C-alpha cells in the first residue's frame, strides 16, 4: 500500500508533496492495475498541482486544504485557457474530471468534488470533428513507415499500416491474430476484427467484418513479417502489452509528431473518411463533401457501415471521424 502515514495526516497520509500523493492514491484505488487510466489521471493531476503552485493558484501543497472554491477557481482557470485557445474543451473537462477522481482517491470519499465538469466550465464539448484528419495522404503514411523502420521500429510501422488500412485501434493492431486474419483474407476475402476490441467485444457475438483490399493484404503481410518469432501478434511471447506500450510505442510517438501525425487515432479517422468516399462517391463532410445535402439516406447508410467497421455501437460517434451532417 502506498499510504505512508495516518489517513488524517498531510495529504490524507500519502506524503508531504501534493504531486506525489495524488498518483500514489490512484495506484491504491486501482489496485496497482489499469496502468493507462492511472497514468492519464496522474498527468492531469500534475497540471492541477502546477496551477496550485503558480502565482494564480492558491499555493496549496496539502490536499486537506482543497475546498470547493479551489475547484471552482481551477475551473475558471481552465475556462480561460480554452477561451485563449491554449487547450480544447475536452481537455479541460478531462482535467477537471481527473481532479475529482484523484481527490476521491486521496480522501476516501466523494465529498469534495467540482460539479459536473461541463457545468463548472460552462462549456459543452463537441463530438463533431472540426479538423481534417491527418494521415489521409498515403505518401505521408508511407514516409512515416519508412522512418519507423529506419529507426528499428518495424512493429510500430506495422501498427501504422494496420490502423490506416483497416481502421483498427492501437490495441487491436497490437493484439490482432495475424495468421487468422491472413487465412480469412485468403479464403473469404474479408477479415473479422476480434482481438483487443473495446468493451469486452468477442468474435461470434460482435463480429466486425472488413472487406479485404490489396493494401490490407500488404499491411497484414508486413505485420506478419515483423511479428516476433513464436508469436501470433505483434507482441513477443515473453512481452506484455504494457511493456510494449512503454518501451516501444510511446518513444515512437515523437517520430509520428515529427512527421505531422498526432497519433494512431488520426489514422482511424483517415480510414473512415476514405470509406465514406468509397460508399457514397462523395468526399467526407470534413473534407468538404456535401452528400448529406444531396442524399440523406446515402449519408445515413455510410455512417451505419462505418460505425460497424470501426467497432462502435452508435452511429453518431462517426461524426468525430468524418464530420457532422451540416
């Protein structure tokens, strides 16, 4: 246990530093697991700690001093950052939500928390994409793959190709059963994305078939080629998913950023835009297409199909990939 003193002590017993106490309490809350969730909350908590220590903050270094006014003041600071264009609405809401979660972990109760982040900020996040997805240009993606291979990161290069050509999430690309997918591609002309899917999805009960193209075959062949010996996916037999993320994927993100790719999720959006154009023969809305104005039924059909292929249960989520219906 990370509790270093009595629960009624400084930072509720989690040490003398606010920056240290929050992550320790989160690790306790999640039982040492859920690494990604703990990391995300911890990073946002550090942003709160930096504000506390800044000239605009209250100067606190003890979580026992944090009250509702502190949280409202922090919400005001975040709102100002959004208005100045420094951060997005979603980022502001996530930061406030993480402060709530971390305080609950420190205190052991839900008593001290900001109201609903959207209400506290007075802003609603939009689920509609407002920026053209990066990674639509295949020449750019090809160059990124080449650079990753030059830096001895062929498995990350495989992830990039799988995400761009099949719309796989990062976890799905890493855990994809490559021999099965290649077998399905050869025998059926389509593949069923099952491994690593979100929300406990599993094959027969939540099939997700993607029609195979030559580019998908090439992406699968490359991924199989760079798959470690004795493995059916991109992980080595003795390597955990978390270890691979930490030691291999995260360091490679700097290379992605250098070549104007914010992250793997942009490649899913690029896939969605391409599929929209293939289905409707119109550009995706975010790329300037106007299919919705011309044929609402066709637009709806495309969104239903793309939602299915991306592994989402609601078609309104597709707007975050291809743009809205206006």
